[in-house]
């Protein structure tokens, strides 16, 4: 028994240095590997390369879901009230003067007159005379019925008139025939100032023709109508 124990101790002391030497060798190999790895992994950084080009644009993504509506903003300050001055609206302005059976037989002069209040200077006056007219003569003659404004004929643009011409006739016809016909004298006149306007209807002669026997308003109603119109 003692002999076996002695053999074991002897074997232990003989192999112990060998085992310690092997472990030291193993540690030295691992340490060299680690130093090799550290030496090669800690290389110096090279010069940066040239920056690459931008890539092609990508496709649009799928639209997202609508967001939640935001809250109402703060109430703003009260603004100033600005009033605009607009032009006065156009109001109708007209007048009629009428006579029953004037039976006015003058050949030269004023037949009738109608006073009108014109409201604007930049407007026009429309005038109308309607009544019976007649001209009679034995030789060729001509009569002219026309309007005046405050005693003067219209110049904007031209006078307002109507004429009747009667030829001397022939031996077969009676040149003194007496015909009364309802006729009109009508037109527009510009350039008349605002205020009272005396509108008159007159009778006179035609240029280069003798006057005849004129008659106005026989056995019928005659009227003058005046209306102010915007231009």
C-alpha cells in the first residue's frame, strides 16, 4: 500500500513541470494571436474617395391617410367699415304736353311750347311731336316743322325736323287739294344743360322754296313728349 502511494506522488512530481510548461506555451500563443490581430486591425485610414453621383429619383409613395382636422383659429380683430360712394341710380324723367284741336293756321312761328326740367347735363333729350299737319298751295311749295330748345334749334348733332313738299300739280289734278294727315316730328338732342328747358314746336319755310298755306292740329289731339335719357 505504501509502495503504491509512493509511486503516485513520484509520478505527480515528475509530470507537474511538464503540465505547467504546456499551459505557459498555450498562453503565449494566444497572446501572440491577439497582438497580431490588434496590429492589423489598427491600420491607418486612407484618403477619402470621390463622392458618388445622386441616384435616380424614386417613385412616389402611396398617399397617406388624411390627417385629423385642425382646431379653429383665434378670432380676428374687427375690421374697419369702408363705405363706397356709388353713383345715383338713373330715374325716369319724362313729360307730356297735349292739346285738343289746336287748329293753328300760322305759316311761320311757334305753334306750341312745353317746359321741361332736365336733371343732368350729361344726358340727352328725346322729343316727339304728334299731330295733324297740312300744306296747301297753287304752285310748288314746302313747309318745315321743327323743334327748338330755349329758342334755339338743336346742334347736337343736327336740327330735329320734318317737312311737307307739295308740287304745283298738273292740269288734270287740283293742286289746291286740302289733306290733313297725322304726322310726327321726332329726334334726340345732346348738349343741353340741366335745368328748365323750353321745348317748342315751330313751323317755317324750306330752303329755296316758297311757303304755302300750313295748318297744324286740325280737329285732333296734338302732343309733345319729352324724355331725358342717359348717354
